[in-house]
C-alpha cells in the first residue's frame, strides 16, 4: 500500500504541495524498516510464550507411563473415589509427565486408570520444565490445593440444587456423613444433643484363692477375699453424623 501511495505522490510532486507529503512518507517507511527486526523478535517472543501456555494434550499408552518412585504423596485411599469420578465425568484432567514419561502430577489418576483397565490416558509432556522445577512441581501441585477452603453456605446451595435435580450426591466425592452435616447445617453446639446411653459394668465376683496346701505340722494356708467392686456406671455417645458409638 505504501508503494502505491509513493507512486501517486511522485507523479504529482513536481513543483507542487505534494513534495512535503512524499518526504514524510519516505521518513515513515524508513522507520518501519528500521523497527522491523525488533517487531519480528517481539512477535516471536510472544509466540514462544504462547506455545508454553498452550500445552499439547496427547493420549499415551498406560503401559508406557511410569510412576515416580519417590512420590511423597500417599494417595491409595483416594483411588476409588477418583476412579468413580472418571467413570462419571470422563478423564478431564491430563496426567503431567516428563520427557521420559515419568509422572510429575497425576499419580492418583494414573492408579485410577489402572483400576478401570484403561488402555490410554490424556497426558501433557512438560518439556519446558528443568529437573529442579519438575521436583518442585511434584510437591507444589499437591500442597497449593491445601490453601483452599469451602464456602459452606454456597456449597450447601449447590448441593441442594443437585439434590433437587435428583443427582446422586455421592458422585461429588463427599461421604454420606459429610453431606448430612452440610445439608443439615450442623453447628458445634449441636454436639451437645448427642444420644447418650448408659453402660452398666458388672461388679467383680467375689473370689477366694488359697495360697497353698497346708503341710503336716503347719498352719492352714491363708485365704484372701477381695472386696466386691461396686458397679461403675459409664456412658457412651452416638455421633449424629455416622451413627457410631463412643465410650466416655
């Protein structure tokens, strides 16, 4: 476009008011050429940054993925729940692996996939992380989530809506007693209303034990009788959430 404008101005510039315009156009074009390398470098930088943010998800054979042997997170207790979640919602969160297909984040999802008998799972290869970052990310991925907390009122509202839709709330990952507590809005003061049951402990029976058999010419063996222990009354409380009994 600039070339077209230049040709028009050159044809009309001789001895006319177009000469200043031609001068300004040439100056502008020189500035564009001078800044072109810098602009290309900046564009390449943004493109590389964007490529790091847009990681490619690949489907990897489960047999080719390796758990990290020194994974400090104990996750066996969560595998069943994660497996149920995958069955209900699909495998929506990829497993993060390094260049050697060693898991960085997603050990629980990997174990759940094994339990479900899956052949492939979605993965992201973190090629942009160095060894130190990989080791730190393994810890951070689990630790940072602990800083989050539930808004009880909003959570209860969401669960009530799901309940009204007839959805199985067990699929949310909460245990039955947790759901009961959330939906009933049980406060600390409610623990005073535990069901109390008295427990009568039987008294010890009177026992008489001989210390030995008397020999000829010796005094009869002494006998001892324990004083009966009065029955002690204890109680136990029943948890209103799980129904379990706890002795006091």
